[in-house]
C-alpha cells in the first residue's frame, strides 16, 4: 500500500465532490435540516392533557378536588359532562385524554373518614401516553389526600408529617426533556444514513460509467481504493457533524458536557464504520438504485430500531439484544450520550470505541474479500 496512490485518488474524489455542488450541499446541510425536523416532531413529553370531569357530587369538596387536578399546566379541563355516558362519548371522539368521575357521595364519605372511590377513565390507544397520564392523575390524588389530611389534623392542633420525605433529583437532564435524550440518537441516525448512502452511490456510479475498469487495470490495490474513496466523504461528514452539533445547541440547547476531543474521536470512528458499511453495500450492488435502496435499508432500520435510539435495548428479547451489535449506531450512541449528556471520561465508553474500530476493520475486510472474489471471477 502506497500513500501516493491513496493521496491521488483522494484528491480526485475531492474534485468530483466539489464539482457536484448539489451532492455537497445535501451532505453538509441536509443533516441539519433533518435534525431540526425530527427534533421538533419526535417528542415523548406529555403536556396539556385534555381532561373531562364528571362531578356527580357538586359539593365544595368535589370542586376542590377538581381544582387540584387542573391547577397545574399538565391538565386542561375541556369538558364537564353530567353523565358517564356523555364522558365516554367524549373519549370516543378523542376530545379528551382522560375522564375523572367523582361519585355522588364523595364529600360524605370523606367527611366520615371513609374511602371515596374515584374513577379515572384513560384513553389507552397510545400506551406510553396512557401510562404517563395515569401517573399524573395518581400524583393529583396523592396531593389532594396530603392536603386534606394536613387540614384535618390542623383543626385538632396537630401537624402532618410524612414518614418518608422523598426528594428525587435528576442528573444530566433535570427537566426530563425527551428532546435532549433523542437528539444524540438523531445525530447518529442521520450521519450513518448520509455516509453509508453517499459512499455506496459514488462507488457504484464509477462502475456504471465504466471508469471502474480503468481503476481495476491500474496498479492501485483494493485497500487503497477503499481508503481513497472513503476519506473525502469522511472529511465532509465531519464538517456536517460540526454543523449538526451547532444546530442541536442553538435549537434544543443540547451542548457537549464532556470532552470535545473524545467526541471527535468517537465521531471519526463512527463515520469510518459508516463509510465502510457503504463500501460493503457498493460491492454487492450492480446499480445506483439498488445501492440507494440497500444502503438506506441497512443504515436506517438498524439505527432506528436496534441502536437504543427510541427503544430500550434491555427491554428487548435476548436474541434481539444480540442482533443490536450488528449496527455501529448502537456503540456510537452510547458514546455520544456519555460525552454530550453525562460529561464522563473515556473510561465510561472505552469499549464502544473498540467495538467501532473492530466493526470498521471487519466491514472493510468483507468488502475487500467480496471485491477480490468478483475480480477473480471476471
């Protein structure tokens, strides 16, 4: 392997890349556009929960409970139906996320020191939202119980003290914003798609135009060809990564809490593995259409489903957990979250960098083997 040949091929590829200003614009600015679009669209925060309240009791106590439920910005009272049938119709039409049914003996039971069963009807079509709404409503009930117990004891000159003073504190993401959790995953998904697809298309385009035969009869080796083709796109992708991080900070206030050096190293290794994946796709594709379809398939779906971007890997079946190791996005995402959100050192994600390096070497070796086998058959 000679550096001169790699340098010459890299220079040639840079010239082609800068001539095709449309492709260059897509590689540089399309990731930022996708980050902005996905960052605002993909959000699991549940806010402004529409609530319907059926107050059968109509007493100051029941109205006090209703005010407790709607006092926060979490809930918004949208209807006060008189009957349960009317409340169910509201749920059927999707006009409310939940219905609170206060029984007609609510104040009487509480006054007698008895339990007052109160029904919560929750729209369970979206299971994730339904669970969050249920927890919100349980918190409302707990707050109402605590306030009522405190007022009752105060009448007799006694104070109310909870046995356990539970004060949770959230690290790394105090506001529990899902956007900050999802943005690193979006960055990983966007980079692997653009790097994999662009590299696979450029190699297949050489084959379609007939220039690959000229390269094959030249003294250039397979490894030199792979490096010369991937280095330019890796450099451009690094620039796109820097712009993407800037957009993430400006739009979503997602900064880098850790080391920029290790962020650069992690991103470089990830882009190397992504471009190596594109090289492998190009070796088994006969046309740009096939390369685009296959490149999108092997980069988009694994990075979306198997990387831990949206779905927690630990909750998956064991077989699927093993399958998650087939995408480099998983390892990069763990490193990215550790650096950007937690601000930890290399000891927390050292293994992920080793996996990315091994992944890159394995993909390039597989691509070189397939290409060599094709040349031998030809």
